[in-house]
C-alpha cells in the first residue's frame, strides 16, 4: 500500500488529476517561491529600495529549475523551512547582485504568497470543473423534467417526484458553490508581505509601498494589515472544498443506492471491466461514486484540521501553520479527483425510466396516499379523510392489494368519489406537485 493515494503511481489518477498535481508539486512550489522573490526584487528595484541593476540581475538569473534538490532537501531538514536554503542557492545564481535577494522579507511572506498563487491556480481548475458539472446537470434536469419516480424519505417511498427534480436539487448545490467561489476570491487571493513580525520595520517608510507594488505585480489583493496568524482566508478555501466534495458525496450516495439491484434506476456509464469483481462476474460496482464519497470524507477531515490550525499564538505561530502544508494541496487534489469522477459518471449516467415507473408501483399505490387524502378531505374533512385513508393503507399493505381496489370497496370513499376520480388520484404521475416547474425555475436561477 503506498504512503498516499494521491501520489501513488497506481491510484493517483483515481483520487486526483494531473492538472491539479502540477499546481502543487515540488517543481510548482519552488517556482512560485522563486516567482515571489523575483517579483519582490523587481518592484524594489523600481522603487529604489535596492539597486536597479541588482533587480535586473535577479530577474534574469533566478531559475527554480536549476536548484540542487539534494542540497535544498538537506538544508531544509536543518533549517526547518525551505526559503533560507532556496535563497542561498538563488543568490549564488545571481552573482554579487544576489545579495539583494529577499530584501526585507521573511520566510512566511514568501511561502504564504506562493501558496496563494497556487490556490489561485487551483481554484481556476475547480471553477472550470464546476462550470462543466453545472452544464451536465442542467441538461439532465431538462431531459428528465417530467420523468416520474419515487421520492424517498427515511429510505421509504414518500411521494412521487421526477428524476429531473432530483437532478435540479443537485444542480442547486453546484450553482451555489459557483457563487461561493466568486465571493471568496477577494478574501482569499491576498498576498503576504510583512517582514519579521509583520510590521515591515526593516523597510522603513517604504514598506507599505513595496507591499502594494508587490501584490500588484503578482495580481493579488493586498491586506490592510499583515495576516501571518490570521488564517481564515486559506481556511475558508478548504471549507469551500469540503462543501463541494460534500455535495458530490451526496450525489454519489444517491446514485449508489439507485444502482442497487433492488432499485435499478440509474447506473454509472458502462465501460467493459469497470466495477468488475474478481470473483463475481455479474457485479457492476459504483466505482466513481465510491471515489467521490471517499473524497468527501477525506476533505472534511482536512477542513477540521484547518479550523484547528486557526488557533495560533501571538504574531507568528509555533506549529499550526504546518498543518496547512498538507491540508491545502491534498484538499485541492482530492476535490479535483472527485469532480473528474462526477463529470464522467453524470455525463454518461444510464437512467432507466421504465424501472422508475415500476418502482413507483411497488407499494400498490401507497405512495399517493396523501393525494387520496387531500382529494377526499373537502367531502368529509381532512382529519377524517386521514383516518379513512390510513385504514385503507393498512389493508393494502396486509392483504397485498392495490390501494385503488381497497378504496373502491370503502363506502365512505365510494359515496364521495367515483372510480375515475379514485383512479386519477391513485396515479403517481398526477401527483408531481410543482416538481417540473421547480426544474424550470432552477435552470433559470443564477445561471452564469
């Protein structure tokens, strides 16, 4: 068993995606550290904080691809952080001018800003995936707008719905996640530059000007005060990913239950051998759903860890910061993997509307007991109608009859309702409520 599913050469593309790994791998991380150092030197050269020639040399010569990884690893293990080892190597690359590298910065400035740049890239991938998933669910809700099926509460038949209505509920979650993503960006995509204790003291009266210019150069927002120990922005990002994967987990659970032999209403796309068993040739296991559900649970754990890491001491923390180093990249990779599985599974979902209709009739009409009660209530009162229909439902269940047959034979009912009316009330397709109209409203709501 590998140490991590998201790095395993066997499992990594089941639990994640290559695109998201490339955002957070070692090469990308070191590149973002270097990008931040280069941007800092550039703006400091323009502002006259360091010589322009030094800034030009750093811009021209700093190259993360030329780092000695063995030496970087060795020194990082001694220092405890990778920035001082990185600065040692890059300053040598830049020659004498490298003495001006990292001017007025502290390790956490570089690491936090690099992390935010990676978060920006990661959110762009998540945003594209959510847009694609939105389109898939929008089409699904339209296609099955009027396809009746059993609505279930507490795992039992409740009232008829449509499969389009179910898909529209899934779509609602995705639309709200897209809205959340747009709203969190201004709070999250804020760079870090505060110096040793966050006050920029080493830069004198130029500190705030450098900070503003650096963030503009990197395309990031600027905070009014250093956020070394105010981690709510990054933590919000992980909570957002937990919400996304939580919704995907709910969708996965629905489909997994619908794939059971007892229901047989929907199935993951057929690919020869996918979901097969090593011993049972008949098996068609819900592989994508299982991966989505697994991701939802794992990211939820990271969300809890991130919340715990918010409690930091004084102006620079002694430990909690390190939790983010695993929680952030792993949450992004698992979320991207779950979204990939969701897009594959839902875009090719096999829906059996005939089986849905058959299942609607499993209870012999009990699923529309409320419809009968409401149709009878104007004639004998709601509570009396409830008791009459309740008794009829008991007889239907015990004797294995159809609800309509029992109602025909109940004089209290037949004196008020003729057979055509009873048949109409007992047809699940006639008791869909506003489900189709809700599909229309959902598809039109907040559509970007």
